[in-house]
């Protein structure tokens, strides 16, 4: 019985894809937060002028 059977390969790929999806979602979330911070900063600077 080999280690690289279909069940183990599927399990590994599912775990890998789950981790990749998590990383992608974190990246998108950070981008959105940064955008919100920049918008707030720009709004505050425009009011000060």
C-alpha cells in the first residue's frame, strides 16, 4: 500500500487549497482596510485645508 493513494492526494490538495484561499482572503481584507484608512486620511486632510 503506497502513501500516494487517491484518498491521501485528495486530502492534501483540499488542505492546500483551503490554506491558499485563506491567504487570498487575508490579502483582499488587508487591501480593503488599507483603502479605508487612506480614504479616511485623505478626507481628514481635505477638511483641514
